[in-house]
C-alpha cells in the first residue's frame, strides 16, 4: 500500500486508458508471502495475527447490507475491516461454526483487496467503475476474482490441502469429507469445495448457485474437466430434472442430496459426444443457495 501522488492512469501528464493500468500483484504470491511472515506453518491460518501484522484492525459490527460479510473501510487515513456480527454484539468471530467460517472467508477476501494497491486507489476505482459499460463489468469481476484467489490461497494453501485430497470419499459421503477439510482450515464450504475442484486430477466442476438459481461466479473446474471439453457458463441456471432442481424447488428438505448419476447432456446440453456420465452431488446452503459438484466418469470406465 502506498499513497499515490498521481492516479495510476495519468502517466507523464497524459491520461491513459485506466483498464490498461498494469497489475503488479499476484494474488497467490501475496497470500503465501503474508502467511510466511505473519503465521508460518499454523493451521488454521490465524487471521487475527495476519491482520495485526498488516496493522489492519478488525471491527465486529452489525452490517445492515444484505450479503456483505465484511468490508474494507478507510477513515481519516486509517484502514480497517468491518466484519458483520449479525447484530449479536459479539466482538469476535462467531461461536457458530458455519458463520465463523463464512466470516473468515469474507475477511480474507477484504484483506486481498487491501493487498492490491490498485484496489485501494479510490480515484482509479472511480474511473474504472464509472458508467455501465462492458469494461467496467469485466473489471469488477476481475477485481473480485483477484480478492477471491487471494483469500483461497491464504485460507487453503495448496501445499497443505493437496495431500488431504486422498481422503475424499467419492463413494459414500462426499460432502461430509469436504466438510471435514473445511473444518480443518476453518474455511467456508463453498470456498473449500471450489478449491478442491480446481486442484483435483480428475474431471470435476464445482458450481455455486445463488438463491436466484444462477451461477453468478465462474464455476471452479479442474484442468482435466477443461481438457475433456466440458464447460459451464457463468450465469448458467440449474437444469430441469437435475437433483439440484429438485432441491431448489423445495421438493426435498434434505440438506444433502444423494448422489445422482446423470446423462452428461443434462448438465451440458451443448455436448455432442456421449462419452461421459455425470455424477451429481448437491448440497443446500440454506439462504446462501445451492452448491453442486459434478464428477465426470468416462463411459468406458463406468
Ligand atoms: Zn470484494
């Protein structure tokens, strides 16, 4: 963090296109560097130590805005993070496990914004996000993805997580084994599942559907998913006849869906080939929507 004398998009007194302002930070590298300095080899990562190290106080308050778990603020030159305590008056992370894990991810996300110099430049942000144009929309998504990448690496470091993936139970209680990992890292279920999907060595995708039934964020997929030629779009909707649709329509009250075997065209209607079966795992996050994990199995091996 430094104080800009000049907005980043003014160079040699010329105004340059702010969307081409260079990004110098790597979200993952910044996160790893911060862990190494603030709380090396400690799991779960101690966010209070990290924030202390950054001289960034946490203030637990009742944030009235919907869907805002935390926010980065600055008053009179001082930066701090406000964390939503849902009006409980608690001055710490919640006693409730699920809530605490969400709070932690929100704080790590805001910390990511803080570590990106460009995100903290009010003048630059004002220029980038002014007006409703496709560049502004894209930029906003990029910025949020950068903060999420930072938070994910901070809370679920690859080197610690990867060895645990052998313990995932793909046969019986997949979500239970993901939950155990989420617990160990004190990270939200959604972040943990998405992280797992991105580093598994088999074709899988994790999709979070918001309460409106749409996938607002880019789904998280493994390299093998992409190289097998599968794709699920951002803003995609829950397909009819999927187990997720049953859960979404409230036809089942179970929090966890049984695993369901599907024809791949149900989830990927654009696909011409019929060479994979889809195993669908569905998990309800209550008022936070629905989490879906799809494992693709080659029919030859099925
Ligand atoms: Zn954000």
